[in-house]
C-alpha cells in the first residue's frame, strides 16, 4: 500500500510543474478569448494532445497513481489555468471513466482510444446521464433501451440534457433504463459509436460560466447499437437485474451500493477543480491587494482586506487536504464511512464560490469587469456546487451516511 505523504515525490512534482507550465503559458492567456467565443477551444485541446497532456496514457497514469494524488494534482493545475478550457480538456475523462468502471477489457480497448483521437485529429467524448426531469433525481430517468433479440441490438430513445461535449463527441456514453421496475438498479450504460444514425445535438446552452466548455442536449431517436455496445455485456446485466428484482421482492435495500462508492471516488476530482479556480482567484487578489494604493498605502495594509486573504487561503488549503484525503482513500480502497468524497466536493466547491466572490470584492470595480480574470473565475466557480451532485445532494449523502437515516 502506498504510504501517504503531504510532500509530492520528485516525479509528481515534475508532472505538476509541467502541467502548471501548460496552464500558465497556453491556457491562461487564451481564457478570456474562449470565454467570450463560447466555443470548444479545439486548438488548445490539440496543443495539449501534442505534448501528451490530452491522451489516454496520461490520464491512466494519473488515475492509477498509487498515492491517489495524480488526478487531484492534474485537475488543480489545469483549472488554475482556466475552468472552461480545462473542462474541455478533461470532459472526455468523464466518459472514459464510465467505460473503465463498467466496460469489459475489449470495450475499454476499443472505445477509449476513439474518445481521444490522436494529436493530428483530436476527438472528445460525452457522458450523458442527466435528463430534463432527472437531474438530482436520477431515478426519474426516462431514456429507454430495449433489447431486440433477433438482431442482437439495443434500441435507445429519449432526451439527455446538460451533456458536456454532447453532440460534438466522437463517442457518447449514454445511461438508459433497461428495467423500469427496479429504479436506478435498472439502469445500464451504452456506447453510441461515431456516426450512429438517430443521435443528434439538441439545443446548445448559453451559460453563466465555464463558457469555453460545450454543454448541450442530446436527442436519441430510435438509436440502434450492436449488443456489444452494452457496457459490461448482457450476461452481467442479466445477473444484476435478477439480483435487483429479487431484492425488490424481499424489500431488501443496500445502503452502500456500487454506484455510491463510485461517486465517492470521483467527487474529489471535482473538488480539486474547485481548488484550482479558488487558488487562481486568491492569487490575483493577493497581488492586487499588495499593489493597489488607497489612502496612501496598499489596501492589504488594512486588516479588513488582509484578514479576508488569510481566510481565503486557509479555506483553500483545508479544501485541498480534504480532497487529497478522499482521493487517497479511493485509491487505497478505504471505506467512505463518513462520505468523505462527498464532504470534499461540498467543502471545496463552496470554498471556490466564496473565495472567488471575495476576490471580486478585493479588486473593487476592477473585479467587476472583464479586464480582470476574477470576474470570469467567479462565474466559473458557480458550476462546482451544481454538477456531479449539487451541494444539497452532497449534504443529503453525508447526512444519510452518518446517521443511517433515509433523510429526504
Ligand atoms: C455546465 C454543466 C455541465 C454538466 N455536464 C454534465 C454531463 O456531462 N453529463 C451529465 O449527465 N450531466 C451533466 N450536468 C448535469 C448536472 O449534473 C445537473 O445539473 C445536476 O445534477 C443538478 O440537476 P438539475 O440541474 O436537474 O437540478 P435539480 O435536480 O432540479 O435541482 C434544483 C435544485 O433543487 C435542489 N434539490 C433537488 N433535490 C433535492 C433534495 N432532495 N434535497 C434538497 N435539495 C434538493 C438542488 O440541490 C438544486 O439546488 C451538467 C450540468 C451543467 C450545468
């Protein structure tokens, strides 16, 4: 088992510095432009691919880092550069993890490379779970997948929403209902290969923040995919459904199911994104407070400003520690008895919202304009308390885990 240390080893430091260099030299200078364009920054994804920062190999290495710090370190640095562009770079990873977690070896080998493409022809992937009437309440999902046994094909129909890279992805991973009788246990994930007829992009959303990341509806109209596109395969699904039906009959309920464990393990990554944005805003505010003069002295000379900065930095460090703890627990297989993954996401995302708001305040009028990056960072930070489970849902998960009571 990997020993836990607060000090990154030399290899980790080298990787962190390399990512930071890309974030500082390539991402940050392009951030305002792509925020205004509200388009996927393809040239930047391509640059990342050319140096190996947008590739299956790189993310697999970080994902399997035995200390658990590879992914949080990567996320923090990229999102320090800019949240919208960074999400365009890491959004594919969400779909890739969906395949890694549920797919067979053959599915992993076939589809994940097609999600990334290659440096001369980069591709992105999308993970489509949310629906207009099924956001926090995943159990209300309506998109259906029906098996056509004669042809060994699945037929999918429904509308997905809020999909990062939805409609522009080469490969879409879609979660659909295969058995409505057993709630979320009757869901399964499917690969929709490139160019499959019936899949189209619905509306593209104009957003408050992370505007360089493409978010859209995905419409599935009688989409037919081969049986081999069911992640994990039919046999495994049938076994799982049989168990779920049996449990439904006997009224048994497992509080900690596999899906919950997966969320606990993936949520710290979102916490790390939030830490990156918060740190970026804090740094801008600290520099500004040291140089901006009012009443004949730098504004940081006032305790009212300096103490705010002290609180900002304290919260950011606390958030990072929670994220690192949860990431280490995930990789070393520790049970999330207190929902530590959800705790880290809750605290880090609320920290990003609070710290970016304080940064805007410290920059005064300048903080309110697009001449300075904290205005964008403040808009971007609002996403962290919404996606991958809202703050309220994190509190629900934490409270249920701690109390054992099905709090609603
Ligand atoms: C930019 C962006 C990118 C996204 N990317 C993806 C993606 O790639 N793939 C994907 O599948 N989804 C994605 N999502 C969807 C995201 O995960 C959902 O928006 C999120 O889960 C919340 O669902 P909702 O928007 O329907 O809000 P709702 O569930 O309608 O919630 C509305 C409000 O009610 C509160 N609420 C709901 N239920 C409860 C409760 N039981 N107790 C207390 N409060 C409650 C919520 O906390 C929230 O404040 C994305 C969303 C955005 C905005």
